[in-house]
C-alpha cells in the first residue's frame, strides 16, 4: 500500500502563527543590530583621534564587512519568510 502524499499547506493554527511571527521579528532585530555594528566598525576610523587606535580599528574592517553580510542575510530571510507567509483572512 503506497504512502499518502505529504501535505502542501501548513496548518492554520493561531499559536504557531504567533511563534512564526516572533521568530521573524527576531531575525529582523538581529539583522538591524548586525548592520549597525558593521557600519559602526567601518565608519569609526574617521572619527577616532588617536592614530594608533584608528589603525587598530581600521584593521578590523573585515569584521565590519562580515557583520554587514550577516545583516543582509538575516534581513533577506526575514523578507523571504514574510512574503511566503500565508495571509490572514
């Protein structure tokens, strides 16, 4: 006897919809914080007066770019999930 086909739609349970919404909002918050950290690391050498500290922070620019890439990923997943979520009727 063959197995039944898997379901194609998610169950319409309000509790799971709230949990999904909270997880999506957490992704958005993580993305915004990563973007803020990345921009701060990349922009801070222009505002630091001490040349030694400015050089140290400028050498960390790779981490600033990594934070920006992570931010784009988190925000992209948030947008993807929002667009794929079923609309409430």
